[in-house]
C-alpha cells in the first residue's frame, strides 16, 4: 500500500518512467541513479520491487532494461503520475467499496482517494446485487466531496456516470449513453455501472463513495453486455481507461447536471416499467407483483429523480427505490420534463 503525499512520485514511478522512455535500451545503474537523483542501491531496490510486481525488467553487468512489449495495463499507484499518493491498490479484496468505506471513516482520508483492485471476491451492484468481477475488468471506487444536502446525493453518482460515458466515448469512438439510475450503455448493451454509498449527518452528506465497474477486456454475456475490447477490436489498457475517467471527472463542470445527463441519456421517450428495487432488473423480471407501473420515461429532474409519465400524471421516482425496464423501443414524444 502506497501512502505518499499527493503530488509526490515514488522511486518506482521515477524509475519506470525513465526505463519506458528508453524504449527497451539497456542503461547502467549509475546512469539511472544520476538521471533520477538517487543512489544505485535505491535504483536496485526499486527495480526489484517492480520485477516482483510483474514488470519484465532484466538486469546484468551492463545495466537495466524494460521489455518494451510490457505494455501499460497496470493499476499500481506508481502508474498514475502526480495522483500516485491518492491511490490505494489491492491485488484482491472483497469489494473496493468496502475499502473505500473504511478509508472514509478514517481521519485524514478525504475526497480524492481512489481505491482500485485487480480482483473482487464480492463485488456488488445496486440493491445488493452481485457484480461479476471477471479478469480483465476495471473495478475502482472514489471518495468524493460531501457536504451537499442528502436529497441531492444522487446527482453525485450521475456526475460519475457522465464522466465514465464521456471517457469511453472518446476512447472507443462510439456513442456511449447513461441509463437511470446508474448504468452506462453502448448500443443497448451494458458496458459499465456506478454504485454510490454514503453516510449522512442530519440532513447533509458526511462522505460519499462511488464504485465503478467497467467491462474493459473481460468476457461478458453477448446478449446484454459489451466490453471495450469487443468495440475497439483489441485489448485496451485499464490504466488508460481509468486515467481518462479521472480526467473527465476532474476537468468538467456541469452548470446544469440534470440537463447534461438528459442529453446523454438512453431511452428518453421510451415506454418503461417501474420495478421495485431489489426485485428485478432489465435483464430478468420476476412474476411476484414487483412491477409498480408503466409509462413514458421523460428523463431526470434537478434532484436526479426519474420522471415517468403515466395515465395518472408524472411520477417522480427516487434513485434507489426502483429500476426502470425499457419495454418498448418505439419512442413517444416527451412532454413536461421538469
């Protein structure tokens, strides 16, 4: 676990950057030590740590060399430049959300912390559902600024949704859309999901965490999910995907988040069913009376509530209380979005 100040790069980060810049050329330990401003012993220790972590670095009497075919599909903290001190990395954990919650409750672990894992043994989605954490996927959680009124917390997760969708759209060259309340889709197939958890004090959010799962290079059910690898026709670096998402999240301001979300949404104007949370989702609906009602999806309002026009008027549905199942691809004209 790396726990260095934000902005400071470790010896491993400096050495790795220098070896990559050499493009496979061998360089002496003395030269590396001079370039980085460290001792030869420090360079040797860093090289050994990187080799243990899986980097193909070989060393002989002439110096060190990084195999240029190593690629950059690594998620260690030292792979993220000035953000290194914000990263917490696990090879395997139950869920990155479990670790994010623990950190949030610790003094000194404020907004900006990124928790990432290679594997999750108990990844979870909304309403307690299991999130399949297959090899090659990207799984991480973010600690986000709190302090907002609790009734507006849903918009925080939607801001993360938009960042994921925008980053993937740029990387894949495809239209990537958001779907209420927490999913990301491409061409009607799910590519990512977002989960938010928080602790409230009185009427305000003390801390909030957003967990993200992205189908990057992992196998997915072809009928209702898709991966970045399938769309791109080649494997993508999970590191590059995560960096793109962080850049989008930190570099964009939405004066009207609801309007931005509605502009990126999939299914506005479509007929949907409202299903009580925890009883089903768009993939599989039970027959035990969990369908609440049906209507036309109109988008979200300024609190992140789903707006559904029914025969009795417009319903405003809180995130976390229901799922939307799109049952008709034929669109009606939305009216009365507020």
